[in-house]
C-alpha cells in the first residue's frame, strides 16, 4: 500500500480535516502556504492519468467537491487547487492528490 493509501485507511497518522466514503483530506506535512491541505481519493489512483472511466471520474469529482467544501467552511474567498502529474511537474507521491493552498498572495505562473 502507498503512503496515502495508508493515511486513507487510518494505518498511519495524519491531521485529517475531512473524510467521506470517497475522499480523505489532511494537512500537508510540509506546508507551502498558511492553509495547505491535501485531498485524496480513498482508492488508489496514481494521478490524473488514471482518470479513465466513470468510476475514476466520479472520485476525482468528489475530490474537487471536498476541496470546495473545505474552502467554504474555512471561509476562504481565494484559494488555489494544484495537482502535479509526473516527476517533472513536481509529483513526489504517486497517489492522486489535490493541493488546496490559501492564506497568502499566490504568484502566476507557478514555478
Ligand atoms: P506532490 O509533490 O506529489 O505534488 O505532493 C506531495 C505532498 O505530500 C508534499 O507536499 C508533501 O509535503 C506531502 N507529504 C508527503 N508525505 C506526507 C505524509 O506522510 N503526510 C502528510 N501529511 N503529507 C505528506
Ligand atoms: Zn495509494
């Protein structure tokens, strides 16, 4: 099992902020903004590249919905959602995750 599968299964600890049947969200260990939450599907998908059918598209959509709910409950008026696909894009954990970042001014384009 990968590290994020273990977090979703409760086998290793994380600071979980949201959980439902499809999705788990928890604070990033190495935050890049005052708010930095990772939203993951409970089932293992490696990245956006694994969104290939209705079932995977459903859980990907549930990740976006959870991110929106977390942002709304935290009262965030601006936030950024990022997902890295592949090592050159900055992906270091190969279980699909959305970074929910907020609480500081963001620059564009990202590095
Ligand atoms: P990536 O680089 O794949 O886009 O993002 C992986 C993120 O996972 C990084 O921001 C990193 O800080 C975070 N991370 C890696 N391992 C753990 C962990 O065991 N627990 C938590 N909470 N975050 C982790
Ligand atoms: Zn996994």
